[in-house]
C-alpha cells in the first residue's frame, strides 16, 4: 500500500489538505489512518476538484456545493457515506458483501472496499448530482 502520510494525489505535501480533515485523520489509530487516507487519495484522484470539509464531524467531499461522499471511523468499523440520492440503493447488489443501508457502507481494515467499487460509488454520485442540477435548471427556466 502506498504511503499517504505526507503526499497528496498531486504529489504535494499532505499539509495542503484542510486542517480539519488532517486533525480528524491524526486522531485515528495508525491502521485506520492508512485505510482512510487511501480512500481519500482515491476519491481525490477520481475527482480532484471536490472540496473537502467536515460535516457534523465527518470528512465529506462536496461537488458543486452538494455533499457527494464521505468517510468515518467508528469503534467497530469504517464507513463510506453517500447521504443523499439513490446511489447506494441502485448499487445494492454490488454492496452485498458489506453491511450497508441507504446512506452508508460499513467496512473494515481487514475487509476494505475495493478501489473499483469506490470508483463506481464516487462517479455515480457525481453523475447523480449533475442530473439533479440539470433538472433543477430545467424546472427554473
């Protein structure tokens, strides 16, 4: 697994990440830090223009002002969030190996989400946001 401790997806110092995200990650046990830094790295690699910020203490990535995806560490698992829309519902068969609901996929360091699945989730959520924006523009005109 690559070392994401000091370098972000663009090869820049990891300190370019928002302080609140860094502080969140630093408080985690090292093995969870590495797992969630890997998730973060992949998300930013897929969509480098996403804005990172905490929402209710959870790191989230925003696309065009809308919450796209997020992640969190909990006592017994890690979480990948899509708080709005139908992406998790629509991809529920692909998520069958994981405990999930309409807003979260729970995974562990020992049973991580595959990069391919994270990619599908992130890109599906961005696409969903684009459709929502287009629909709202049509309604407004």
